[in-house]
C-alpha cells in the first residue's frame, strides 16, 4: 500500500469507523438503503422499526443490521450516539425520538443527513413531479458506463448498482433525486428544499401529494423555493415545454444560469424507437415522448458533469429504464405486458400515450389502480379527465377498504366514471373479480399495461408473465 493510500485509509478509520448512527424506522425503502450505504462506508449502524417487509428485511439481515425484535426501544438511544436519523414512517411521539430529544442527541431527517454527507461536494439535484427517478437513473447509467464514480441517491433499484444510495469521502459529485414530499415527522419541509444544489434540473410540475399541498398554487410554491435554493452561480436545466416549469424558472431572480431543454426528434418504426442524433437515427431501448424528454434533460446534466454528447449517446443506447418505470414484465409472440409506477394523472396520461405510440397496431388494455391518498380525493379525481383516453380498453381498479383505511369518505364508481369522462370505462372494486376480469381479456395482438404504486389487490404478475409467454 502506498503512503497516500495508507493516509486515506487511516483517515477513513478515524473519521468514520466509530461514527455511531441509529435509524428510527430503518426498514423503509429509502432508509434501509441509506443504512446500507453508511455501513459500507464504515459507520456503526443500529436501527428499529415496528414492521419491515421484503426486500428491505433480507438486505438488512445480510449486513447484520436487521433489528433483533420489531418495535421501539428507548434504551437503544444512548448519549454516545453521533446521530439519529428519523424516517417518515415514525410518528412525532415515537419513544425513541423522545429519548433522543431528552438526551440532546443530534437528530436528522433523511435529506438533512444526505446534505451533511455532500456539503463539500458538487450537488446535482433532479426535481419534478414526474420523470425525476428516470432522469436520475439515466445520468447514473451514463456515468457508470464511462467509469465516472459519483455519490448518489436514487428512488429505484438500478441494474448494475448494489444500492439506491452510495456515499464516499473522495467523490467530487453527488447526484440526488429531489423528492418534493416531506422530510420527517418533525420537519415538514419538502426534501428537495434541503439539498442546496449547484446543478439542478426541473422536469415538470403537475399537482400531487394533495394531503400535504391542498392547493395547486401551494404545490407550485415548493418548486419556486427549490429554484431559489440553488447555490448562487449554479444552474437550472429545465423543461421549457412544461408551462408551469417555464413560468417558475423564468420568474426566479436567483443569480443562476437557466438552461432550457425540449423533447428531441425521434421516430417509431415497427415497435422500435429511433432517436435523431448528429450521427443519424439511433435505436434506443426506452420509448414514449415523456421518456425522450427525460433523455434530453439527462444529456444536458451529463454534459455539465463533463460527459460529451457522443459519449452520452453511446451510453444511453443501452439504458433499459428504472425499476417499476415502464418495465416490460413479459413478451410473447403476439402479446407484451408492462408495469409502471404511474399513479398521478400526468404520469398515467404520459405512460398510456407512450405505450399506444409504441404499439399503434395492437389493442392496448390499460389497468390503473387508484391507491394513493390524493387519488381518492373528490376534487383531485377530476385531474384524471382523459388520462386513459389512449387505451383501447380502460380499467380502473380500487378497493373500498383502502379508502376506509385512509379514513377518507367513500368513493363511488359513479364518481370515478365522471372524473375520467370515458363512457366505456370499466371499474372494478373487488380483488377476486378484478383478477378474473384480467384473465378474461383477449391476449392476442394486445398490450397489457398495469399502472399502480400498489399491488393490484394481490394480483400475481408472475401469472400474467406465464400466460403471455406460453
């Protein structure tokens, strides 16, 4: 080992090895990935949660971080802890949180701690109501393809990456997916307000999280604050085709560079999308106008980081998409099936149009599960008008018991039908009946599109795969 490497290793041991961090609600998708990243970095990690599901459970167990017992144990909180990281799943009266407050232990939200880890780096933050996971994933795919090491946090598991969070001492850049949802039970600021980016991107603004932002204007204000939080002298790359984004960015008086992008030229031929490049048409794995727009934003961010245009195109040709984002789950001789995380109106519209554009000669059967708090709000439901119009067969599935669990007023099928403004809309409210309906469809020359942030009432997508591929 050379002298420089020895010094770096000793520095890491002295700075990190004895850092003791406790996670309250360690089992969440984001939280457990941060715990794994810090364990990999050399921190001593403990945590608690009242329930932990797969795959978090196995991943924590593999690293010896799975709590021995589920529940909250104030005795785990000791004054020698360097920090407590508080997850959104916990409540503000959590016994461990109260003990940490009593002892004066430093308490961080997830985004606060990420900022602490990156405050001496160049922070690249990708924001927007839709597209931010895909754009962040594209950027990381390109950088990884060209062996450019960066720290990162992304909201999906990526092919070729061990974790959704990666933290080091030595990397110069940190790429962060900038979520507009709240930071923690005791910090009601949106996560992306805390990162103070040097380089930022804003992909789109479409009202979401109605339980937190009750009006569209209030929601848009969060993006104004985000743009104004960019470090002076930094830059914002923004989608000029989105009216709200354009208004927010161009109205900002922050002293930053404003760099617009728009959807590049492309064509679809025989189910294959070709991107127009300076070297001619290039086949790509992804498809849909919204994804081509995402690609344009990712290209400019990569160029800001130091990847030239030709190298970007070379790398992006092999990008197949982020997990749960328009993910192909099965393909047979005459049938293909996709699943997508889409649930907000703008995402449902974009995803449905993209699939129909890619397969214009096949029957598109679109299944949308209403699952989130916002989607059951009578006022917000109206935002879904026309969202499934591109589908040949449009199906909305929801469970009345899900509405009851969220302690919301009952939503009737008539309300759903009136919201979507489609006379032939099929509405299913029973999990068993929904499954039967799905398998009664004609699979010949069809595209099945499943859209939800839930699990479709327990529908086995593996069974769909077997039928499609048989």
